[in-house]
C-alpha cells in the first residue's frame, strides 16, 4: 500500500531497474525469533497496511515472551504509518526499552518526523551476539 505521494505501480514499473531489488517493490515480511535473552523481530521489504495482521501477531508474541525486544529494520525498503504504529505499540507495551537495529534512511526519516524515535533506542550496528533458542521437539 502506498500513500498519495508515492509513485503508482505503473510509474514504479516504468522507472524501476529490474536488476535492483530495492526499486522493485518487495512484499513485506515479519519474522519473530526468540533468543535466550531477547526477542528479535526482523522486518523486510515494504512495511505497510498489508502487513497489519502479521505486525499484530509479532507484537503479541514478543509481548507474551516478556523479554527485551529488538527490531531489525535493515532490509526495510518502504514504511508507512502502519510500521510507525507498530513501533509505537511495541515501545508502549514492552516492559523494556525497544532497540531498533540498522535503520535505513527512509525509516530514520519517519522516526524523526513522527518523533517515535524518542521512544526507541536506535542502534546503527548490532554488536551483541544473538543466540536463538533451539526449538524443542
């Protein structure tokens, strides 16, 4: 989903470089990875209203774990108000301050304009090792 200021699908197709995956609209994805000491939510592609149910599920799962939450935004190519609302919801509901990792310029701009960035710890490099919990069978 795009806002009125975004190019239409026809404009995207006309100006897109087929060898550049960023210019071709990537469908958004949300993945929750539970670690030994924190929960990591990985966002990628276009984070928009189409991802609403997945973003709500990720929020509920992370909240249920009760661990510190970090969001890896490195592969986000587009974000609208749905993504901003997701980050705000996480920051309000989490017992711990949410960390936002490897933020691309488009997302950083939204954090500054909406001032949501004040509610999060924005980290340029993720230097802390992440150890996922091994699934039990």
